[in-house]
């Protein structure tokens, strides 16, 4: 992938300059090893060697312990008992806030991409 193709596909990324600079750096040992494994065995990720059930067990059971998902929404829910109807308001407001701060302000959403979005 050339720089021009990458910039055309990913024009809305935050750190596009650092990503483009990574194309110009010489590959480190880990990336050389992954390329070697891909050429030799046709496997890019080491999880592809194991059965699918082991792979899903890791992503479903083990990874959330160390990297929990939706941490921003978890912080919006208080640790005391509340009625579900009041939680709906708080969590929906956090959805809107997260969309605005993470995607809309940074320009990730392209509203003119398709006719439906326009």
C-alpha cells in the first residue's frame, strides 16, 4: 500500500502523520517475524494456528478481564441501586456525548459519503 492510497482511504484519522511516518521506518524484528510467518505458513496472526473455539474463548473470557470494553459507559452507571428508567436517560446521554466527543468533533463521520446520509 502506498502513501497516496492510504491517505485516500483514511483521510479522517487523527494521527495520520505518525502513521505515514511509520511507512518510511525500517521494519523492526517483530514485523519482520510476522512477515516471515505469513510468507512461510500463510498465517498473519498467531491465533490463526489454534482452533477457533480457543480463539473465541480468549476474546470472550480472558481479554475482557485485562481490557474491559465500553469503559466510558461503565463509568456512567453508578455503583448504587437505581431504577432502570433513570439509567436509560444517563446511559443514552453518555452515548450521545461519546459520539460527539470521539467521532463528530474529530471528523470521523463523513455525512456526504452516500445519498442516504446526505
